[in-house]
C-alpha cells in the first residue's frame, strides 16, 4: 500500500505528514531549510497526531534552528589550526604533508593529519574518515562483547555508516545494527548508550514499556546519555524514544 502525503499545520508550524505502515510517529527535520516531515501510522486521526506532536514542538523548533545554523557555517577545510573532536575531546588539527603513509595520530591536544603533499580537501577528509571509522569500529567491538553477555543477546553484525537523521538503528529480523560514524566524535558514553539501545531491541523490538524497563535495568543512566546526544548538533530525527 502506498503512503499518503499531505500538508499539515500544528500550532503554526508547517510540516509534511506521511501516513504509512509504521508503528510509531517519527519526526525528522531536513536541511537546508529545516523542513519538518512526520511519518505516522495510518490509523491515527489528525487530532491524535496533533496531540502527540504538541509536546514535541520545542524540540522541533530547536532542531530547525540548529539545521539552519549548521548550514550557514563554513565547511571545514582541514587545515592546520582547525579544531576536531575524538570521543568528546577537542583537538587542534596539525596537517603534515609528506610522502609517507597517510594517517592520523593524537599527540597531546593535537590531532596530526598526515597526507601527501598538495592533497585536496577531499583526500584529507578521506584519510580522516578512515581513521574515525577504525577508531569507532575498535570501540564498538570492545563494547559489543561486554553488552551481548550482559543482555544475553547476539547481534549478527554491527555496521558503521553516516546517517543524517539517526544515531543508530536495528533490523531486528536480521539482528543487524547500524551506528552513526559521527559517534566517533562524541563521548564514549554516547556510543555505549546507542549500542545498548539497539541491542535491547533484540529483546524488545518496540519502544513500549518493556523496552524502557529493560533500559532502566541494564543502563540506569541512559537518560543522561540520550539527552547529551539530543543537545548536540547531530541527527535530527525524533521517534518515540528512538536513539
């Protein structure tokens, strides 16, 4: 069955409402103009959707402002003097051009980026992204074994990719988990929260009461980690407690 897309207004905020075969209401804010898109189950009435969206309006307005602000920011050029983050720590970038092997090293509060002479911004970005992926993969492997034992579940695999609207996702049928590459820049606790959140979905696919009871049982501090992610400039999707 095809989805139904209509214009919708809630307390003066214009959005696009898409009724489709989903279980929960999901809100996403899209660049560059902060367009709001809401996916909702087909059976919900307009009034029910408005009631559900009303308490989310402050979040929507905040995320719209963040999207507009982010798109006005100049792109990083990956030159010496810029600041970049690694698991929550801020580092000053030092670009070193030489004929050796490209790579990244952390030396004190400096992030050394080694690239070939006259490397383009794209090539510098590719070197940095490979390093971030390797760093994130290493930390995911370390956390995965520990949390699979605690929860008594096994994920078939955990993959890393760039995601504009989500920190993580879980295909419960395939038991496959995805985590956002940007988590390599956030504190370790944020990565741990997202990974645990998705692993708990292997015990409870929905975001119902049982899901949050399990989160409380296994990670009592999860709300603090979630709020830290939501207050950062990052993915702009909000579902019923989605990561």
